[in-house]
């Protein structure tokens, strides 16, 4: 008798954890395949440290073949799902195509940059959802500082605008300021430059999805570093040489980092399944209604929140990681006839790494700031990382005792990381057709990351 075929599409937080738990549960009795554009799991929470020179990029990229030993890893992007024929059609990294049959399908394709109909944003802003974007930003910031020391438009080149004050935007602004300060210290001709960082959000405060005490801590740290926090403000228009804000101010800048939130991967819209704001509606067991062989989890799934009837869980890494475990248990149970469990969560707290030993954290509801929060935050990341822990800890230690290596590698150019891409984990290459994501109108609620 042939082994059942389990196909997991996507190896983000949900897909990666589902694969690991299914491997342990199946014990070789099932054929598990992961379809993913890259051969690694990306630990997104540490991406700001890659963009600011603290961590090398491979530290946050955990090898799929190296950690999922009994899983077949197929490189490619799903472009069509045949639900009736039980097969996923995909495009490979070198243009080839293929098809993967399944008995159970786990859709965990994640999310992409959220786009708003703001003139000029797709042309002049860059997102922050993948390694190519982080590497581009690190080079870009370094290059702007170099050019500012030799050209006339120093004010624009030394002004950095971050839109979106959620987890990602707050960390990018806080750690980005430390990075430009380090660049100034390392180069005598940069000492005369005046750098300016702006963090914008339409919400009344930063980190609107977190406890207000954490927001106050982060606001204080940002203020002490000289980051200008503008709440109730966003970008009205983006231009090549600056941005026009909604309050009427025109800010000369060459750097616009777009961190307004995420939206589900566009693949969800092509499936013909019921959606909730672009997310696949699922049962509490993470099964797709009417398709018992199909499961969805992570950012692409609208999972009922059992603690808040009528609402759905937020699009966060914490939920995706836990849903990956639940979906693995339920997929395994679907073969044995055991009862499937609904997804239930209990918040363990949140951490926001502000760099320089500073953080805002509330483990188990206990608000912390300063060094204690910094230790808790880094301890949490080391515990959550499924690999590379020693290398990450070593990079942190080296960053604490040595100056940062601030050089441009020139590996990623701006045109290769467009904001409207549907594949932020991949940089565009010449001659490749564009993988664009549609622009969506803003919703009344503030977008959660």
C-alpha cells in the first residue's frame, strides 16, 4: 500500500513548523513534500538586524534540507491549485514547471506587502518582507551616507522615512538610527552630516496592536535617539526626491521604507474558496469547509478566534507558528480517524527589539523595558529560532565589542525588489516577468502585522 502524500505549500512560520511536527508524527509512514521558493525558512523578526548590519543574512535563513531530514523539498512557486484533481502546479526557479499530487494539502503561503493607492509609492518605496529587501536597505542606507558626504543634496540623502509603526516599522526606525550613528562614527567625513529619521503612522500611537505600556517604552527610546514619531500622519504622495505628508509637509528624502502591514498571498484569491479580506476561511480545526483534505494556516488563513467570537486571529508570526503545530496534529489525525482539535491560543506576551540593548517586552503580561527587556527579547528569539542559534549569539557578541562592517555589497538593486511583488522572498532578475501584487484600498481598521 502506498504511503499517503502530504503537500505543504510554503515554508514560513506555519508551513515550516507543520512540516517538522508531521515528520515526527508520521515516522516515515507518509510522504511529506514542501513546496517553497527558497531552500530556507526565514526568521522574519530578526530581519531588521540584517538590514542594519548586526546579523549576517544566513543567520536568519534556516536550511530546509538540513533541518527537515525526512521531507522532500521542492523549489518553486505555486501558480495554480487544482482542488478537484488534488494537484498543485508550480513554476520552478529556472522557469520550468511541474505538478505535485496530494492526499492532504496544507496551504501556508503567507503574506506580501500591503499596498495602498498612494501616488508614487510603488515606484519609490521598498517593503520589508524578505532577505533581498533587507540586503537592499543595508546597502542603500550605506550608499546614501557616502553620497551625502560628497554631493550637494546631503539633507535629502540623510533623511530616512519609515511608514508604519507596527512591529517592523518601529524596529527598522529604532535600529536604523543606531546604524546611521555607527556609520558616522566610523567615517570622519560623516561626522558633520545631520541624519533624520521619521516614523509615520495614521494610528494615534505607535505599536497600536500592543499594550499601551510597551508603546510608551518604545516611544521614549525613539525620542531619546532623535527619531521623529509622527502619529496621525502618513504619506500623501511619494516622489523621486521626497515625500508629501498628509499634514502638508514636504520632506526631501531618497529613502522610503514601507511597513504599513501585510496582506495574504495573492494565490488565495485564485482558489475560488470563500475569503475574509483575502484570507481563506477555515474551520477552527484549520480545515477548509467542504474540502476535508485541504487545510490552511498562517497569514493566508482566516482562523476563528475562539476567545473572541466573530473575530479572526491576527496575522502575526506567533499565531502562524502555533497554527503550524495544530495543523500538523489535525492532518495526522485525519488519517487515523482521531478527533481533530480546534486552534486555541493564549498570548505569552510580545517583544519589540529596539537595538542597542533596548527593548519593550511583556512576557506573561509583565511589562519590561531597558536591559531586562533586551535580555528577554534576545532570549526569546534564540529559543524560537529552529537553527543557527550559536551563530546568531556570536554575531550579537561581536556587535557588542567590535564596530560594524559598513560596506556596500551591491548584490541587490532597487529595481529587483519592487514593492508590488507577489514574491518578496525572491529578487527579480533581468528578463523575468514581473510578479506583481494588486493594490488594495485601505480598510477602516489599522492593519496588523
